[in-house]
């Protein structure tokens, strides 16, 4: 357990704080996951990985029931922290995707991740476009 805490601390310290100008979704197309950070009452700060796709130079995530609940209950909603490709963004807005875009995201997930052949049948109540806060 002690080693896991050290690894988590090292990850935080090694992920430089980035700004909105550093937000480059096209460079992240090949990334497998993005880490999202929420702060849920009675639980505190929590980081968790989710799959991502980049469509039309925009970053999208599809959330399962548990992740969607965390994002919705977060004290900072609709904002969250994001870690990707060694960078950390502290204020990123999750914008719900339209039904049409959610379908495109699901199709892109299916094409990118082989295990989506199974995962696609799980409930994914929320699809978000992630956008950095301009005031960062």
C-alpha cells in the first residue's frame, strides 16, 4: 500500500500543470486513457481513468454509470481535473454530447478498443466533450 501512495504522489509531481493553450486533442488520438478528477462530498478528491476518442480535434469520453455519478455529484461540476499524456489540467469542463455525437463517439470507441465488443453493452449514460477552461 505504501508503494502505491508513493507511485500516486510521483505521478502527481511528474504531471506538469498545463494551461488551456496546451490543450491539443489531435496529439492525443493514440492515447488509451485520460484520468478524470472529481471531488465528491464525503469522499474527497478521486482520480479515475476512462477511455477517450478524438473526433474533429475534440476530446470525448463515454462514462459508465459509476463514473457518470461521480462527475455529476462532484463539487466542481461541470468542471474536473484532467491528466493526459503527462500533462495535468485542473479546470476542464465536461459538456454533454448530443445524441448524434454520442453515437459517433460510441462508434469511434468500438473501432479503437477491441474490448468494446463487450463494453458497448454496458450502460453509458453520459458522453462528454472535454474543453479546457479559458480562464486557466
